[in-house]
C-alpha cells in the first residue's frame, strides 16, 4: 500500500520508558512476511487505565479489558499483547476462549497474573481468531523483550495503516524529567467513540489508577474523540495508558503533565487522520459563534462526516454550499443570515449569501494545499469546537471494497 502523502518524514525517536519492555513477532494471523503481534511487559508498581469503544458489538478483547480494569486495584506487573489481522469481534464464545488462551499463555511465560494481562485485536470482523498462532509466539516474544522495542511494536499493530505512529513528550516537574511516549494504529473506520484505533501510551510518572483513569477520559474528549475519517465506529477501539512510576515523580493533578499527555494524544490522533484510508488532505474544522459548545460540535462533526463536503475537498472544489448544507442538517441552532464560512483567511460566504469579496481563483488555489482549514462562524454565541478529518477519495473505496480478500 502506497505511503500516505500526509505521512511524517520519519518515525520519531521515542524515549526509553523505564519499567516497560517490548517485542514483536510474525505470527501469521493474516499477514505473511510482516510482524503482526506485539507484547509489552510492565514492571511491578505500574498502574493501568483505559478507555474503549462504546459500540454495542464490542469485541471479546475489549470486554475483557474493561472487566479487568474495573476490578484492578493492584500495582503489580502487567502485560499488553496486541495482534493485527483479525479483530476477534463478533466471534461469540470462541472469542472469549481465544482471549483466555492468550492471557494464560502470557501469564505462564512472563509471570504476570492473568488478571493483569490485557489484549487487543484489530483487523477483520467475524472471523475466528487463530489464537494458537499467537500462543505459539509468546515464548519468543517474552525472550525478546527490550526497552528499545516500541517502534517495532508500533509496526506490529498496523492493518491498513501506511506508516507506524509514535509520539513523545518530556516534561520537567519539580526539576525532574518525566517521560511520556505512545504508539497508535488507525486508518479506516475512524469516528468518535473512539475511532478504529489502538493506542498505547507509557510514562514513567507516579499516578494512581483512579486519577489516571479520570485524566485519560478527560483528554480523550479533546483529542481522539474529535477525529473522524469516515464516520464509522469500530468494535475494537482501545486506548490504554500505563504509568510505571520509575521516575519517582508524582504527577497527580499536575497541569504540566496533563498538558504533555494531551500533546502526545493529539499528535497521535492527528497521525491517524493523516493516514486515513486514501487521504490526500488533512482538514481542520473550527466552529465558533455557536449557541453552545455542544451545538458547535454538532456542526463540526456534521461537516467533517459529510461525504459531499469530503468529496468536494478531494476534488479541490471550494464549494461553500456543501458546508451550508452540513450546518443546516447538523441539528444545531443556526441562522442563515449570521453564518460566515472561511477557507483559512479567505471568506467564502457571509450574511446569508456568497461573500462579495469571494474570488474563485484564490479559493481554488487554497484547496490545492495538503492542509486545509475550514472556519465556520455561526454568529449566535460563544460556543466553539474543533475537529480534524480528511478528504474522501476513490482509494478509500478501493481499500474497503475488498478488505477481506
């Protein structure tokens, strides 16, 4: 699959997070000749939190992780195993059996209690997971653990992704450095709750499970829940964070740590959009002047998810009429005569009709950029919202028309 034109120039240098190691292997779950399973092992004292898809047809791994986190009060060792190629979703009792088999194998090999082994699977829905292939690789994964293996783990969890995704931040708290690093996968079936993506973030900070869970949930609403590629929500979305505590720095209620974590999460969220299936444009949609923040979000998501808006962007057509349509159908309070629409600083429409200063050639030239800002001011109040999306091209259809083959 061709590299996304919006891909970063290189995978970032991720810092070593003391207290966590990684390994990747080729299990042949679906893909041949590429790594498709990763294992991360966390030292004793680690706390783990997570947020997951709210799909009514959640996968067996998601349900298992949710149950374990709800009951988790320990700070013992933990492990995370992820496979690509098969989502182990809509697999009935067989899916539960697969999760148990994998967790038991990891527990036996690593000494981590099975109740602290978290799994995730991504790929085709509705096909039984050949978990024996994964179990057969657990000993190899355990023996190959290394503190510098996060980049390999990022590659192992890819499906239709065209590049591995990573981000990191260092924040100084009380004169001491705290490291945060994360990896993600995601390219299609991307919409809030939380996108078809898997995200794993690691930090050497000290923070208890309850405040870590609350912080993660809060920051998800301003990052991963504000991206969309195609408006479809996965059965397998999983975002987990692990804090090893090895820095010796307590970050509970620390604003600097929260800001750095948000920066990592937003970076990864943007990379998911930049790798949207078939994407050629990275689009920021900023809504202002709404009657409320909730209304602003309705307008932003209606615009970001509109096939007509997204295909106009793909065709580099500054078609303000499609944006007007999206505003009108959003369900938010809107008034034709107070609406202003801009591309960057270029005004397309205001006061209920096309702006007198509109110049087709200038706006058409703007649409040829790889990154596009659509600004919608409703002129009604102080509500704001910003979301990120991409265009919709023929390549998206090509990828998804034969995804199972």
